[in-house]
C-alpha cells in the first residue's frame, strides 16, 4: 500500500492508503476525498480529477501521454509542470508519500 496525501484547496489533508494497481483517482474516490469528481470514471475523457503534484514528485511520476496533455487544456488553471489527471497515475509502492493538491474547483 502507498500512502498518498490529498490536500484540499482549503488546506485540509487526507492521508489514505491506496493499493498498488489502482489509480490515484480511485484512491480518492474510494476514500471519500472531496474535490476529485472523476465524472468520466477514469477514461481520461474529462478533467475533473485534476490535481497539482508536489514539486518533489513531478520527475518521479511517469510522463503524461498525449491524451492526458489534451485533457489538461480543459482543467481549472492548469500548471504546465505540476498538473496531472489522477486517473492517469497508476499507484505502485514507489508512490508511497505522494502529495497532490486539489485545485479550487474542477470544471
């Protein structure tokens, strides 16, 4: 299990254990973390699971694929470096300690 910290826009932290093989989005959804809507259910067809990855983790995650890049254009205030869609990040034991911050809103 990887412990992932989800930080709401207001600063409230949710530290949850997520099983390897799930996505960061599924970890939030399954643990009731508010702010990740995941309207498309993880199909990379919306941007409602957008987060900002902590700087220390940016280079430790797999690169964005072209579909994720395209969908981030629809996210609320995307950051060219730190923005990710949580449905596209598969959890592994290497993600233990990952910190993501939710935007003010999802669109």
